[in-house]
C-alpha cells in the first residue's frame, strides 16, 4: 500500500488494483484567509476509483474539484444522511455509509465508516481502509473522543493513523466563542495514536489555514509532536505530494 499526502487533510491510497482518495480539495476559502501552501488540481495526483469523504465542510469536501478531476459519476462515499446534500452539488454516484458499516472497493480492499466527533456538531465519520495486508485510519478533523479504545480492540492494529493536529480555535460570526479546539491538538493526536497502537502517526490538517481571529491554529505544532511522541509512537511528517510506503 502506497499513500500520498494531498493538500491540507487529504490522502491518496494506492494498492495493487485500486486507488482511493480521501477528502481531496483544491482550495481554502478566502473567508479563512486562503491557502498557505500550494494547491493542485485533484487530477494532479493521478486516477482514482473512489472518493471517501469524512464530512461536508468545505476544507474537506470539494465537489467541483472532484467532478473536474474524475467526472460526476465517480463513486463517492459519504456519512449516511449526507447523500442528498452531496448529490445537490452535482455528484451523481453518491453512497451513504452508516457508522460501523463496511463495503468492498475491490476484491482486496475494504472500507469501514467509524465514529468521529466533529468540532461543530456536524455529521462526520473516520475511514478505515484495509488492503494489501495493511490497515490505515483517516480521522477527518475529529476531536478527542472515547472511541479510540474500541477502534484498537475491534479494528486494530493500524499500520498508519492520519490524524488532525492543529487544535484550531474558531470565532465564527453568530457563534458564542468557546476558546476550545475543534480538532485534535498535537498532544491529543499522539495520545490517540498511542491508544490505537498505530505503527506511525501521519499528521494532517495543519500548516495551511490561519486567519485570526476567525481561525486560530495552535502554535509550534511540529515541536510539540516531537516532544509528546518520545518513544510512544513514530511520527512521520509528510509534505504535500510526498509518499509513504506501507
């Protein structure tokens, strides 16, 4: 299994017979300051046989970019209950997946939707992808939650965990500020990967978006990851376009 880092939180998974992309995007909205890293057309990263979406926030779900890259009929998998919203944006082959449900993408590759907790209370899943004797989990922009132990017990061990790390604090118009992060902090990501028993943690969801006071990324992310990991878990930092072979 080969995995390529896409911008922001996206990844592309390639096995012997299939390619899957998770949360591919082509832009960060200007209302959040635009992107602080290069963006690419989704097609830049190669073909895909299916697209998995953790949730419909615009920094994870880019229907226009998906259609431009792969056509409107590519199979797209979203959390159950979001099918209509995805179809309304032009995608024609949308499949809703209930939490803890699995489906086969090929004779060797299976995906499972697992529970996830969104920082704004929106519907979200984590995706477990199994293929070529490997297991990886991609957790969108989840908060800390109590499912990590059940993931480890029922679905582990994991060869790699792709976890958000930027602990962003939002101050959105019309919402009472909480001062609390809406996704994992570096220390929480290390703790989650440790509980999961992941062989490696690949940080996602950082370094691209910063627009105070609306969107505030936590500081010193890479140094804090290094300090927190010590001997507990291996951390592999991937820049966009870089690959990890499992």
